[in-house]
C-alpha cells in the first residue's frame, strides 16, 4: 500500500516531514534531550520506510 505525505503527517503528530533528494526525513517539532534514548531525526528512502522508523520511536517511548 502506498503511503501519502498527508497520511504520515496525520499519523505522527509532533514530527515535520521533509522530501529530500533521494529520500525522506522527519524531525521532531519539540526536540528531546540526548539522554532520552529516542531520536530527534528519522530518515527513510521511501515514505513506507520512514513510517516504520517513526513507528519504532512510538514503541520505544520511555
């Protein structure tokens, strides 16, 4: 199933999604401290890959 940018933005509030040359990036709108164990930036070659990475951030919340 093809994911749209609007779907990603709607599903992952608190992240800004960027179309970069060769892939996608998401940056938290409220950055977390390094010691949090979570990422402030996640990337993916495709939107589907980016979604998988953002989902892993959700699963690993402290």
